[in-house]
């Protein structure tokens, strides 16, 4: 088939954490997905980051006995972001964050662990937590990627 004639259910631009996750979920849900990356490397800024994701009231903090409250987290984001963005977006982020973690861990090899002692950066704001919300991705054996491992953007050594 001529590539120009191919059709897709989902076209994702950018192979960073956001795009890769969107493409992964699309594929897992049975969509025909194409992921387009403009550079020669997979990973974007995400590959150079610490990889910590901030998900309030997540299952891993609960397992450690670190209690949280989604309403408190929204209060924190409201105080932090204020009127600079649509409130429904951050409410949805908090509402769906736990679902995202559970979905990825059930349907893929992504695994997280919670930092029980990792304060939210703006402790003076209402709703700030002392720990539990940041999640660290666990190491993944790159050998499982085979030759594709060589296409990953190099990380920053200090943040590995
Ligand atoms: C040193 C460092 C440490 C960090 N640590 C953390 C952390 O611990 N926790 C945290 O939450 N955040 C952290 N960040 C911020 C975080 O890395 C970024 O916010 C996040 O990676 C952005 O993810 P993304 O998928 O949106 O974009 P990216 O990971 O940047 O991916 C975007 C991709 O899209 C590609 N692209 C762009 N335009 C096009 C186009 N038109 N067509 C096709 N492809 C395109 C780019 O080449 C790139 O590969 C850190 C950042 C840095 C620099």
C-alpha cells in the first residue's frame, strides 16, 4: 500500500511522555495509531527529566499509609494556578490521575513507586502535602527494546 493511502484512527505528534502515553493508550484500546516525531530521537524533554509524576491521592501513597484528599489537591492547584488556566482542566487532571496510574500499571510495563517524604514545593499554600503525591517510575530493562534502544534520547546522567 502507498503510505499516502494509509489511514489511522489516531495521529500523535511528538514522542515525549505525553505523546507516547497517548499513542500507547490508543494502541491498547485497539486504535490504529501513528506516532510522528520530528527529531531523530525518541523521548523529547521527558527523556532528560527526572521522570517524577505528580498524582494526588494515588494508590501507591495509600499503600504506604500516606493519606491524601483529592479536594485538598485541587485547593492547592487553585491557589497555585489561580485564574491562569481553565479550572475544569486541573479538576479533570486530579480526577483522572489515579485512573491513569492504575491503567498503565495494569495494561503496560510501566511501574511507579511513591515518595512518602517529598513535599509539594509551595508549602505555604493551602492543600499542600508533605509527601506521597510524587511518583517515581521504576527502572525498566532497556535490553527488552532490542535495537530500538539506540533510538532513545540520551538521559542526563545525574537524573538517572
Ligand atoms: C532536567 C529536567 C528535569 C525535569 N524533571 C521533571 C520531573 O521530575 N517531573 C516533571 O513533572 N517534569 C520534569 N521536567 C519537565 C518535563 O520533562 C516536561 O514538562 C515533560 O517532559 C514534557 O513532556 P511532553 O511529552 O509534553 O514533551 P516532550 O517530552 O518534550 O516531547 C515532545 C516531543 O515532541 C516533538 N515535537 C515537537 N514538535 C513536533 C512536531 N510539530 N511534530 C512532531 N514532533 C514534534 C519533540 O521533538 C519532542 O520529542 C523536567 C525537565 C527538565 C529539563
